[in-house]
């Protein structure tokens, strides 16, 4: 039983890793750009926090109103 659970966990990790790699291949990470790689860590952290804050404040319904 324990070996079966360990096998299931190991398989889940493998599948999760494959899925993560597939996502990386499908979508470009904007933070991989050179300007972000050369940025001081504090400035980079501020950029990430600003993006997170923008996402949290986004009113999707209001945002798409202008599409119609």
C-alpha cells in the first residue's frame, strides 16, 4: 500500500513537471526578457508586485465593456 502511494506521488510529480514544461513552451514569460534579468532585485520585485496589484484590481466585467 505504501509503495503504491509512493508510486502515485512519483507519477504525479512527473506529470506535473511535464505539464509545467509544456506551459513554458506555449507561453512566453515576460519576466524572461533581458531588461528584467539585468534589473536590480529590488526593482524587479517592485515590477512583479505592481503587476500583481494590477491583476488584483482589474475589474474584468468593466474591462470587457469596451470590447462591445
